[in-house]
C-alpha cells in the first residue's frame, strides 16, 4: 500500500494532467466523506387527494444490492428516458473538441505513445459510428414501413421492441470488437493491424475533406454511443427502492398503480420484468395500460398465473389520440379500441373521444383522463381540446390528479373540479423506464376478496383513498425550466440526488470513486511505462 501511494505521489509530481485529476478526486472524496457523516436520505410521500404529507406512514428502503451498485443506478436514473441531455452534448462537444484541436496544434499532444493510442480510440469510434448508424437506419426503415402501412396503430404497438433489439445488438457487436482489439493488443503472438483504415484515409483528395469526414464521424459516433448506452441502462431491470408502510396494511388495504407501460408500447421493461419490478417495489397490483393495445397486460397476467405470484394484474389500455392531444385510460374491457388516427383495415374498432366514453360506459367499463391539458378552451372553460364540462357530460369517470411525481399546478384545480362534480380522482406513475416508483394509490376495499375492476372503481368513486406522489430527491437546487429543456435537468437531478444520500449510498460512492481513480492510475502508469518500440510492434498503422 505504501509503495502504491509513493508511486501515485511520484506520478502526480511529474505530470500536470494527472495532478489536476488527483486534486479533483481528493476534493470529491472529501465531499463524499462529509456527506457520509451529515447526509440523510429524505423521501417525501404526499397524498395529493387529501393534500397532506404522509411521509410518517411510509418509508423507502433500498435493498443491499442497490448499495453495491449505487453509482450505476444513480447515473441511470439521473439521465432517465428524456434524452434532452443530448442538447448539452451537441453544444459542448464542439467547444471541447475545438480546445483539444487547438492544444494539439500547439504540440500539447505530440507524444508517439499518444498517437498510437489515439489510433485505437479512433478506430473504436469509427466502428461504433458504422454499427449504430446502420442499426438506427434499419430500425427507422422498419418503423417507417409499418407507419406507412398502419399509421400510429403500428407505431404505438411495435416501435419499442425493434429499438431495444437493434441497440442492444449494436452495443454487443461494439463490445465484441473492443474485446477482439484488446486480445490482439495484449496477446504475446498477435498484432493489432490498423493499417488499412489509415491507408484508406489517404485516398481522400484533400486534407479539409479528410478533416471534415473524421470530425463528423467522431461527433455522430460518440453521440450515438452515449444515447445507446443510455438506452441499454434504462431498459435493464435494476434493484428499485421498496415502499414499506409504517403500520402493516390490513387485509382489505392495497397499494395499486393505475397507469403503466411496457415494451408493448413505449415502456423500457417487458411485461414480465415490470411485474417483478412492482413486487420489488412493494406494490400489490397494477393496471397495465399500454398505448392502444392490451398485449402487455395479457402477457403480465399470464406470467403471474404461471408462476403463482402474489400480485394482481388488471387489464387496461391507454387510448392515445395524438392529433387532439388527449389520452384516456379505460378499464374493465378486454378489447382494443383505438382513436380515428390509428384506424387500420382489419384492425380494432376506431372511435373518437365521445364515442369511446359512451362505448366503455355502455359495456360496463370505466374511463379516466390522463395528464389532462388544462389550458383555457377557446369555446369556454378549461381543457383542450375538450373542456372539463364536455368530458363530464359525455360520461367520464374521473381524472388523474397525480402523474408520476407531478401533482401541483393544474392537478390541484382538476382535483377540485372532480370533488365538486362527484368524479373519481385517480393517479398513476405513468412509468416507462426502470426508475424507482414515484406514485401509487392506497385504497381500502369493502370486500377484499373481490379484486375486480368494478369493485375497485366503485371504491375509488368515494374518493376516500390516498393518491400518493413520492418525491425521491426533494429539490435543494431548482433550475429554470428553460435550462431543463436544454438538458441541464441532469445536473439538477444529480445535485439533488447527491445532497439526499444516506450514509451507505455515500460509502458506495466513496468505494467506487477510489476504485475508479485506482484503475485510472494503473492504466495511466502502464501507458507511461510501456516501451515505445513494443507498442509500435503491437500496433501496425502503416
């Protein structure tokens, strides 16, 4: 250990680049150690229906495995499924790249070792560019053909599986490529031949064209690798927190989620993965509400029955009218109904909003409006394209007053409207990715043996249930909305996350930070000590 510290000290002393990294690491480590002493994980449970903080009634518990891989989970959840963080990449990459090229021109990166290693990195990026661009083109063509034939009906139902399949295959191919290159580089009898790649580059007529081609490949290639990595992470089942009632639930009390998605529409987990994820979250049941189909719900129900899980799967669907910007969940009908924009020959029934409401009610079902657009209606009242009054007159059962961790603003006014007009207040996570559950409903059934949609909704009509939004990382920092739209939400999310760490989460970050720094030190030292002639013998570029 003493020898390692001496070597690190020597490297820091003789290398400005590594000394900067080391100083930054020590500041980060000191910050984490401080957090481990004073940090406290604060999770808020808020009942949006009763408008009261119920944090004393529930706790959020992290499983042991979560602490082991906490940094990976945190990075996955912070980046999430929005992908607007790409604006930051699009803005800052050219700036950082320009600084790098300027310094390179000033001979700040002129060592022979660096040039050889940069050829390897360049080849990996170029290969990734080809693989991922090809994957995106194949996925895009598949979706466009489907859209041309069946319109939104196809897109809502089938776009997620090819995206996940294509990206995962692409990432696997890239990892195999990297593994192959490392094998040839470190095997005593093999050699890494990059001569063809760099020989072909000389065929480009001008240096300017060569430069532009290379920079475009780097720009798109690195961006594609970042997005693809994001997709792989959010579609991987990670250990979630567990919601634990402070007082154990009675036999007639249940925790439900009434709005969720799977890979059968725009969700990132399969129906089977979503079932296991809910059980890990401590939820008793969920209504699977994929866009314009019930395939996910049927798969989930079959999965639960085959494995005899103690979990309740209910069938629902999110009727999704993009043209009019209105989404409604209907329950109690094992039948697919789509909006007029998704009509396809030989497909399911297609109806407009009023027809759907009438049909669902006439057939014994229930229907609610999701994340309602509460803007001023030009024809009077609130709600676009249909006012609250219109939807009520058509026979709607109720409205969402919680969508994920959103429950303020318009939802407060919608809640008041529901209570004043004897409509059901409902809520759901609208979960798509693998993040921790951030909303659920606690309800008490008169007959707990009757777990049908009709019995559940008859109970919900009384509005005596709790609709709970979970604030997993209460805001210490709150950026303006415009900054969030340009991707700065990842900084806001990370700061608020890091300031809400408990001692074990902080310790996980400390351990992984030390491992990361040590790995960087070993790699850097290996590169510094490797013989240049040996490296030239292993990497052929001419």
